């Protein structure tokens, strides 16, 4: 390959491929126009072909006078089945139907359907070379059918019960006539098949119905004779006399037993009242007695007189003694009357007991009779089942016979399909389409010409270039896809901490002598502040792959960089922040685990690349923390940082490196290119520091230096340093 060593990794130079195609643009355009012209001439030479289509809907159809039940039965048939629709498609392509259409339209007289009869020079050559079968060996009818089938297309419209019949012909009238003729022949064939089926059904059902009538009559006669001979008289439609009698006795026995239990309970209540001397007023049987009511009234009157006289007479007064004697006599009469009520209740219980015994005896007698009747009913049920089966079959045959007879006429048996769209004579040819053919040919020629030129450049080696891409790029992209970070939430304002030296300052300790830093005087605060949101909008518009943040004032500047990173992540950009500060303050703000593996562990070889990438706990941004390894040992491999940044830039929209209070020398070790964004994170704008840093970075070749102020109210438009 040109300019590439045999054992060197190479990459395709896309720019060279584009330049090679553009250099030969006139040749490509000429070839494209030539291809389009050839396609146009070929399309004009071809004979036009016209296509038209008829559509048939397969659905159950019944006469207008058909009952609703018949229509429902028809709709529940197999016509809704996909297999049935596919069968109808095959029926439309059957040889018998095609022959009928060919004969009706006399297609065998048209040269279009028998090209073999006229023949052609090319066809004759192929036949003589035995590369093609001689079409004249086939019968004329078969040749016409073959030509017909080549132009015919019958298909089911997906997701429906509609069948399309499409035909292609050189004659537009014939292209419309043939699909319509096929649809008419198909409907006529379907209707005729239904008529034949109805006629066959009536012829078969007539003798069957006569035979069933005789069988039904004989079966019903046997049922009546059996019922009479065995005494199985029916009291209603389903119950025999013994069974009904047994049911009545059982119901009466249940009622009598209930009366007996009730009488015994009432008698026991009266006995308890008499034995215990309790009042009788609470017993319903005693209170309902008229004699008891009269005696209770007399007792009440006597008691009242005694109470009145006791206030004026002594206890031994004759009048009081007489009233007390009368009261005692009344109470004796009440007790005697209660005894009579008790005896009456006990008599009721005895009568109920005797009635229950009599009913039990009758029940046993009827049960024996019913058992014999049950044995006789076994034979009766068998005869009735036979009679019912014969009767139901006869009724079914009669219904089917009437339905078949009513559909004996051609108008009463429509086909289970109807034409929903008839073919019309096409105006424009189906083939060839001149404009699409020319466009496709031109585009294909253009693409093929460009591909041939690109392949030529690749095989010559002019479009290949050496590559030094780091293998970490592929690993970075895979790691980023596997990361998951929580939902973004607002950042908590960071407290200002003392300024810590950047990790990049260690590089100078290892390679050069360390110079004492000069104390910087505090400058008056700049009146113009540049907000974090403005810097985020600027970075989004610039599409910069790498941004290096410098925080001369320490951790408060690093906090502003963290806020910038989260704001970019909330805007939908894939962004990652690398903590290269000396204090590790970005790691403290963003990492879930402060002891997470980070950049120092990666540079020391103590952690894999994927293990150092972590999610921000408050946004969708990613973070590579400071790490736990020794900073000085890690900075010995600082030259690998540029490769790592290239790998991350291939996987993320933006890579932000927070370097703390680093200088130009340390930043220069991070990237070999000066095409990066330098962000000076100064929460409080200090003009002296900003001007000094901007001058240093511009002198080192960094032209894009951006000021970012962390003030809460700063919303002014961000400008780029000139």
C-alpha cells in the first residue's frame, strides 16, 4: 500500500475517498446520463402492459326471506376460516374455471395467448440447441392456459376475506374483461353447487321422513300400551300416581309430627307453671280461654274490694272473711280450669301421635307400591327415550327438508361471495413506467460508478492511512452503554475550601524543578459575570469534544464545574467529568462512594478502565473520581492520559477535565492538540487572575479561553476571549 508499512495498522481515509469521487465527478455524471438514456430508450421500446383488478368478498349469503336463525347458522360456518379463503383462491385458479372463461371470451383466437404458433427467431434457436422445450409439442388448449396463468394473479388481501383477481394484458379492454368474467363464472359455479346440494338433500330426505314417521307412531303406541298394562298413570306431565301419593303422605306426616311436638311443648309449659306456682298470665293457651278470663276478672274485683275494706275494717271482720273465702274459691276454679286446658292439650298431642302412626303405616304401604312402580318405569323410560329420539330426528329432517325445498330456485341460493369492486378499463399502462425506470437506472449507475472509484482508491492504497487510535476507545463505548445513573436533581452549593495544588503539578515535581509560586494579589471584582448556564449553552453550540476546566481559586471553582457538568447532562448530552484536582472535591460532590476507583488507580494499572467510570448521584452525568492510588506514582504515566481522553471523546459528547489550580504546562500534558475549550472557573471574577491566565494560555496556543462565573444571578451572554 502507498505510504503504509506492511505490518502497520491502517484506517480508511474517508476524506480521500470523497476527494477521489469529486475529482471524477464529470466522468460519473457522463456515465449516469448514459445509463439513464439507455434505460429511457429501453422503456420506450417495450410493449405497454395494462393491468386491472376485480375484488370478491367471501361472506355467507342467504335469501332475503331466510329466517334469522338460518342466517346465524350460516355465519357460524367455516366461511370465516382462513383455510376456507385460501381454498377459494385455489378454486378461482382451477383449470375448469379458466377453461370456461377462455371459451366464453374466445381467447384461443388471440395471438397474445398463443405466441408459440407465430414463434420467434430466438425461440427457434433455443429449441434447436435443445435449451428450450418446443412449445408446439403441447396441445393448443394447454398453451392458451399457460399463457393465461402467466398473466393472472389471484391472491387474498391480507387481514381480510377479500380475494383479488388481477390480469395483465396488452389490450386494456381485455385486462378489465377477464377479471370480471372470472368473477361471474365463480359466482355462478358457487350458486350452482348450492342448488345441486339442495336438490340432493330433498331427494334423500323424502324417503327418510316417511320411514321416521312410521317409527315414531310405533314407538308412541308402545309407550301407551306399557303405561296402561303396568298401571303407571300420570297425575301430571312427569309424576305417576304412587309417587304423588307418597309425596302427599310425607308432607302430611311432617305436618302432624310438627303439631304433636307443638302440643307436647305447650302441655309441658302448663305443667311447669302448675308445679312451680307461677302466674298463668304468660301462657298463651291459658290466656286465650274465655273462662279463665272471666275468673281472672272476678279475682281482680275481689282483690280490689278487700284492699278497700282493709283500710276501714279489721282483719277479722266478717265482711273481709267472706271476701277472702270468695277469692280463694275463684283461685281454685282458675286452677281447675287450667287443669282442663292441660288435659285438652295432652289430648291434642295423643291425637297427633295416633295420626302420625297411621300416616307412617300408609307411607310404608305406598312405598312398597311405589318401588314396584319404579321398577316398571325403567322399561317405560326406555320406550319414551326411543320415542323422543325418533320424534326429534323426524322434526330435524322436516326442518331440513323445508329449508332445502325453499332453496330449490336459482334466485333463492346466492353464492357465498359477492363482487365488491369490478375491474375497469385502465388508462395508463402498468408496465413499463418510464420515469421510475429512468430514475432508478440513473441512481444505480451513479452509485455503482462511485463504488467502483472508491474500491479503486482502496485497492491502490491511496485511501488508507496509518492509525494510532488507542484500544481504550472501544472499551469506553462499551462501558458507557452499561452505566446507569440516577435522575438529575439540583446541585447543593459547595462551601469554599482552601486551594489545593492540582494533580498535574506533580508532573513538574517528577520531571522539572519546582518553582515557588508567586502570591497573587486579590483583584477587584469584575462587573461582568458569566453564568454556568451561559457556558453550558456555549459548549452545547460549539460541540467541543473536550473541555479543560481551570479553578485558580480552589474548590469553589470546582463546584461550579460540577454544576456545569450536571447542567449539560440535564440538557441531554452524554458528558463525563474527570477529577484531576488535588483536593478531590468533585469526587466528594458527585460520587456515591468516596473510596471509588479513579484516574490514579487507572494510571497505576490497579483498576480496569470500566471500573473507574461511575454515575453521578444527582444527574445523568458520569464521573472518573480522583482514585485511591499514590498521585506521584500515577503521574509517571500521565502521557497515557491523552490516549484515554481520545477514547472517552469517542464515547461521549463532551469530556470535562477539572484540573483545579493547574497551569499551562500541566494542561499541555493532557492533550496533543490545542483544539480544546479552556474554561476558567472563577466564582467571583478577578480581573487580574483572568487576564493573566488568558494571556498564558493564548501564548501557549490555546485560542478558545472561556470565563465561567459561579454567581447565582449571572445570566449575561458568554463571549469568547479574543
